[in-house]
C-alpha cells in the first residue's frame, strides 16, 4: 500500500484512487458473504460489483417476498414492477434491508453496520436520507422505488 501511495504522489495521482475506498471494500466483502461470490476487493464500485449488487437485490426480493425473479443482475420490467411496490422504512426487517445497507456502502455512505437479516434502524435511516439528499430525491429516510432506482443505476 505504501509503495502504491508513493507512486501515486510521484505521478500526481490521488492516493485514494490507488488504494480504493474502504466503504466500498466493505460492501464488496459483504456482497461476497451474502451471495457466495468471489468479487475482487478493490474499493471501486466497478461493473462486476454493481452486477453482484443487482443480483443481491433480486435474491433478497425472492427470499423476503417469494417473487421468483430470475437472479441475472438485469433490472428489467419484472424486477422494476416488484420494486415499485416495495418500501423499506424504519423497523423494516429482512434480507432486502441487508442489501440496502450494502448499497449505502457502495455509495460511500456508512449505515453504521450490516447485518443479515437486516434491521432498518437509525443508522440506516440516516444513511438513506444522506443518499437521497445527494441524489436530489425526496428526503424521507424511506427506501422506495425512487431510492432503489438510483441505487441500481
């Protein structure tokens, strides 16, 4: 790590760009544990990480609500229709709450813990509000269709 930082300084690059973001690294670790994948822990929200995150959303929707979505990482019509009717808020519980916590980490926002199955407490509510504010959404601390749509981009 120190060598990478030294090289970054010599090449006038951001040291963070070399070592990655710790919150994203945490998200990648949680995604690996949650989905049984082997993502490389880079600290960058790369295409592979985003794909596993989308699959995690589909998996959690299936497990929590019995939707039988294809877990392919493609957020198509069926997944979008399911998400339109989904609302997570304070005191919600389940695997989708866990995935929401991971989604906050991927967006460099600390939900103050990730648990499985998750519980939507004060830390996650504050994180959702921060995410909504950053993305110019209605800031209500509830994760509904608009919040999930931004998370899944």
